[in-house]
């Protein structure tokens, strides 16, 4: 089994043969050429991991070949050899992208070890590229189920804005998939190789969220024993998702506005500006314009964040996607939980197809995961579904057809709280929503 494919480009046939023998003894497959033009042709046809090239070739300068080699195979490494070594040529070769530069005769014994290190680097870069591809596929638009017209339109619009740096405001109900869209936008944009960091603005107190977002210097306050990087610094050159932006304290809104305007901030305990280059994506399940009218959200910040607004539809509005989503989740959880699901009862699909999903895709995902966990004999039965799915909220015409979606949601919340024996945290988990959202809905419905 050959360790890698090596291309030698050198017009000195005896030396070429010597290098070939050395490398073949180490298990490498060697391809040879005495001319640059032929070498480039071989490179385009073969899967080459490393090129060993002379500087002085009959039809080209070996150093000038380096950009051409990289253009054909960006992962390939190049070792430049020469009988007339100069410091100037060595520097130019490395600056052009060569892995190393050695002198013929004096450093022949180094060549095999250099090729080995170059191949190791190529293999590492290949693994990283493959991993990045898998990550991109996992979080990319291709992974979003979009059979319904409304989702096709939403995905199409999101693709158009992905390769820009403008702020995006994602609007949609809890569990609708706003973070999924944020990750897809990041993965399809120019910052895809940099960090994507998400923070839920409703999960922290004002003081703690300020520290998380902007960091602090050691000694800034009692307990600050060391410097802390904030999320803006962690996301530098990448993307920061501010989820539940409507929950952000008014004083932090002012600091966020300054970052958007100046790409800089002063962390707690510091006197110097910290500069950052971050794309901001904000997400909310609130009507921010109402919050602006109430005075609880800054108008100038809203205008900054909403350069582009993207509405993520609820699952109720994309019912054609329910079955494909169920199938996708079954496949995912079967693999994750090492359970073989070979059959799904028609009633299982029917009940879920007729359900209102106040918790949207997140609720559907939780329901399918639970069903796969408790399944037996490789079969998903309707009996594995929660009571609210089995007995409540049919969408088919009937006695309940006159109910509004708010009435369905109110009844669903009451049922979940009842099943959780009054435990609000457990009820929120059953509904697939956050505790803060549950309390807001309880207030909304006078419960």
C-alpha cells in the first residue's frame, strides 16, 4: 500500500532516478517528469500529495511554478530543490508557498523526512477539509426541510443574504428554527471558516450577560481574578447570534448599538477600545416594533438590527414539511440512540400531521425522540405519542374547527401544566419552549 503519490519535476535524469528510489523504498508511489509543462499535466490528472521540483527547469522556473501548482491542487505541498541555492531564492520560495527549500547534494538525506512531513501536513489538511464539509452539510441550507412553498421562499431569500455582512433580524415563534437559519446563513457566507457563537439574551441577568458579551479585565470587580474574553471577541471575524434579542436590557442595548456603529467597545475594567469584526444575527419571537412603541426597545438599535428581516414560518404554516421532518428525525434518533426503526404505524404519522405544534419544530423533534427512545421491536406506534397529540387539537373539520389557534395553544398549555403536576419548568420542556416564554404566554392568556 503506497503512502502517498509524489511528483518529481527535474530535468537531471540521474538525480530524478535517485530520488525515486529513495522514496519508493519508503513506500511512496513516484511519478516523474523532466519538464514543467508535462509536470502540470500530470498534476491535473493524478492525485498528488507532494511535488519535488528543481528550480532551474528547461521550460520554467520552479519557484514560479508554486502558484500554478496550488491553483491546480490547493492541498498539495511543494519542496523546491536546487544546485544553486541562494538565500534570496529560499526566501522567495517559502513566501510563494513552498513547504521547504533545500540544496541538492548537501541536503539529500533530509529529503525523505521532508516529504514525510509534507505528506502528514497534506493528510491533516484533507481531514480538516472533510470535517468542514461535513459540518457545512450539517448546518447548511441543504439540511433544512423545505417541501412547502413558504419554506422554499424563506430558504431562497436566506441564501441571497448569506454572503453579505449586513445584520439580520430573524423573526419567528419559539422552536420554529431561527437558530437553524442563523447557522445556515453563517455556513453559506464568507465567514463560514470562522466561529459561529450563539447566546440567549433571556438566559442571563443583566450583569452576567454584560460580562458574557463584552468580557472584563482582571480586578474589574470582586471575583474578577483573571481577564475574560467576551463573546464578541470569541466571535471575531465570525458570526454572533443574539437570540431572544427582545429580552435585552435597555442599558445593554446602548452598548450593542455602539458595537454595531463603531465595531469596538470598552470592556469592564479597561480603558482601551477593543476592536472586533463580527456579523450580528439577532432573533426574536416578539414583535419588536411593539416593544419600540412601548419604549422597552431602542428604535435606533431596531433599525440597525433589521437591515434585513427574515420571517421563519411556524410549523402550522408549513404542514407539507411535517412528514419529511418526522422521517428525518426518526433517521437521526435511530442512529444516535442505536435503535433500528423498521416500521411506523400510519396512525403515528396521521396524529402528528393533524397536530397544531405550538412548540413548532423543536416540539416535533422532542416528540419523535421520545417515541424512538421508548419504542420496542423496531416499530413506532401511535401509543408512544404524548396525550396532547393523541387526544387534542385535530385540524380536520369538526366540532373544534371554529377554535382559533390562540384557543388551541391556551388549551395545550393548560394540558401540559396539568400533566406536569403544576411544575412550570417541566411543562415548558414538554411544550418545547423556554420558561420565560411560558410565563409570558400564561400572562398573555390570563392563566
